[in-house]
């Protein structure tokens, strides 16, 4: 009897898992061994080897099982060598790598991250994943879909961040809130980018940036205490954007530095800005090439005092800088924090500027969430908040080089 005949005529397609059988897995090797049979199976990433006096199939015990089984079959084998074929191998597995040690580490990491915020008195909020406005940043490309209910048709988006809905919660009366959420940004796939990734955002009403900065340092230290295998920063530094531009570019950056001045600085610094269109683009490219590369990777760095065009959802300081900071560690941008803008008139102006940038870039112009504006106009408390890349912090803590390795099914 051939394997094909056995599968078609004899094999029970819905076999019961035999009781008391502990040798279970996917066949890795099977061959005779001194008038016995040596079988190696894989299970949960580990190999298991055993020698059996005989090897026969439950449904066809007159034929040695090696004639009907192949590498890749999922089997259960009794101590006496009776094989139950649980699932035949009829097609190659996709080229995915199951790293159970990463999955378990990630599971613990997210658990302790959530526990930290609960211990600090934060409340976890669940925001929608189908939204009328995915975010306002001109640089971000979005995913869209359509809600259909009878004659009703509404264009909706996957959120680039839960920010707008979390701010609505602040206006509704919440004070210390967080969410761990999958978010979506259309575009590049690199070692640091996936179109779907996990973000944690948290907000403190009636509080400021110093409290958020303490949260970041305390969260990292808490995770390292709970999971001793993780890396620990050698220290925490705070630097300011004007100082960095002067130190590494010899340029006195001001809040009112113009697009033409940034172009001239890029040319003088030898930065490739062929892809740049806006002042944000020039700032970003200069920062990436001339400044970010100079950070000491082993130290966690808070970068403060950004130009106003880099702070669309943040209030401005008295001297005209965006009241926000970014967090860098191990060569990764980990987080963006803001003293949140809660002036509805200024928010409308910033949003109009963002729409103009999108128009100039040929991107879809998406209306701002009307309910969000209503909440601002009703009064959102002065608040500070931050968005932190959960995978990127995991990479920094573990030394994993690619964000794809933090997910079982990354976009390729």
C-alpha cells in the first residue's frame, strides 16, 4: 500500500489523541536502528528522540510505518510503537521562524509594562481601531476602509495613534490613563519599521513633562527589575535641540529658522536632502545624519526643545519652542512626549497648516475629528502625554536587531 492509498482509504481524518501517549510532535527524522526504530520529533522548538521496538500505524499494523510516514508528519507514538498520524505533511510550511523564547519574553514584557501603570494608579482605556481621523501628521501615510450598513457609507481609517481618543477621555474627566494598542502606518518596511506595530500612550492631566520623563525612567528600571535578563541603560541624559545643532552643525537654530535657512544648512553640512519638500523634512534629515548618530547608544537620552513646526499637537514654551521631548536609546527613537495643546483656536490653525502641507505633498486631506474639536472647545485639562514604541523598547532592552523578529507574522 502506498502512502497516497493509505491516506485515501485507511487514515482516520479526525483521529483522537491516544491517552497516555507522551511522544508527540512533527517528525524530524525516522530510520531503523539495530532492528529497532529511532524517531526524532520537534515540538515547541525542541527536538525529542526515542527508540521503539517496532513502528506501525494504528489503522494498518501489518505494514511498517516508515513506508507510510514522511518527515513533517504530525504523530503521536505509544511506548509500544503504535503510531497515530495526527496530520499528514502534504505541503511545505511557510518560511516563518517560531522563536518561542521571544514570544515568552514578549508576553512577560507586556504583562509587566501593564502592571507598572496599574501600580501607578493609571486606568487602561480601550479606543477604537476604526476611526474618522487616523491622525494629523502630514508625514504619515494611512490605511483606509469603508463602513457599509444598508445605504450608509462612511470612510474610516486605521489609527496611526490612539492620541485623539485618549485626549477625548481627558476632556471627559479621566486624569491618568494609558493604552497598549496596535497602530497602523502605511509605507516602509525596515529593521525599525512595520506598517502594524504596538504603541503605548499614556497621559497625565494637570501635570507636566517632568512627570512623563520620570515615568519613562521608572518604567525602564521597573522592567529591568522584573526581568533581570534585560539590558539596563548606563544612565539618563537630557539634551536640547538648539545645543545639538550648535554642537554638531555649528548652527544657531531658532524657533523662527526658515525653510531657506534649513536648505542652506543642509547644503553646508553635506546632507542628502533630495527627498525633502518641507522644513520638517530638512530638519529631520539633518537631525538623522548629523545629530542622532552621535548619541551614546548605551545611555538613554531625552531630547527637548523642538522647533514649533515639529510640535503640531504640543503647546509652545514662552521662548517659542515646542514643549516636547523624544527618547533615544540603543540607536532607536523610542518615544515622543508632548505638553499637550489644549487651545482649540491654535489647534485649528495647526491643523490648517498640516492640511496645506498634505496638499503640497499630494496626500489625502482628511478632516479633523469633529468630536475631538468639540472636546477641546468644551475644555481639555492641561496635560502631558507620550507615545512609546513597544517593540522598539523591547529591541533596546533585549538587543534584538530587527522589529520583524519581535513578531511571528511581520510584513515582509
